[in-house]
């Protein structure tokens, strides 16, 4: 795979494997050709192909099974950043089974960061919940939620491994997060996160955070999450303004 553009061989091989999947019409569960055949077809070394396959595994494009080969992965659930579809609906929409493991759920004093996000005084009691989100019983993300304890007294007694957090907020406490600001960045999985997500520390991941507000514009929830790209993808809708606004 000779190239004089400065693009790394691994990147060229990665895109070549993507093209091969499309050109061959391979679908979820289809087995890719053997490494020997792909190296011959793509004109790359086995080491370069291994690196490319590893990247595609991390991105959720393919899966690799020792002794069996490399296969096209099932479509990942897509989380809409505009909030039109919940995690549960997104996962079910792709034919998977959603789940959750609660790491902890407790009332504690807000630190400076959380207090700033919720516009409350330092030390204000907040309900804090950390859950590992599951797709087909496989860890996909770690999500930590903060909400002012005064607006949801006793919420820590609920079991949010089976109950819907937002349904409880709405039906029991009348708290409805309607809109907010959301941020998506790239991070690397820490050792503690890796243990929860059953992956290796240092793997790339999405870091998602948001402050949600009620109808009066008052912050009611702050959450942050780390999600594995091979298990979850994100989408957003872009709309152009009138041509005169961006000529």
C-alpha cells in the first residue's frame, strides 16, 4: 500500500478494510476474508492489518474471535444528542437488550464542580447515582447523575437497575428536565473506568456531559458519562441557516 501523501499505513489499511466490507456487501455477522487473503488484496503487512483490525474493533465496526476470524459487527445503538431517543429506546431500536448495574446511589454534599453545574452552594445535598449501562449484558458506558436532593427526597430508595430514572422523577417528584446544554469530547478510559467497562485502560472513549433544565430554565440535573465507541455511537442533526447568514 504505497502512499506518498504522508498517511500512515495503518490508516490506509483501516479505510481499505471499510471499503472491502462495503464492496463485498458484507453485513452483520459476515466473516471477513482470512488475514493472508486480506494482506494480499490490500497490499499490506500482517502487522499493519492487525493494527487496522484492532482500530475497527475499538470503533465497533468489526469483532474478532480467536480461532474463528474477524466478523462484521452488529449495528451499534445511536444516542441522539438532541434527546429525541432515550438510551433504552436507542438500544431496543437496534434489536439489543438494555440493562444497568448501579454502582452507588446516595445523597452527598456537592463539590465545587457539581455545585457550579447545578447553580447551588458548595456542600448542598445532591443525589448522586453511578450506573454502568449494559447492552446485551455487556458494559457499554458509565453514567453518573447529580440532582438536588431537596427536590427528590427519598429517591435513593429506588432501584434504578430496573426502574426508569426519568419516569420516577416525573411521576413521583414532578421534576421534568426539558432542555439543556450538552457536550461530547474524546477521552481515554481510566483504570477505574476500565474495570467497570471490562476493557483496557487507555482505550479511547466518548465523554458526554450535560446540564438539564426545567421549564423555567432552572438547572435540575447534571450528568456525565464515558461511553465505548465500539458499543455506542452518537448523532446530531445539523440545520443550515438562511444562505445570507453564512454566505
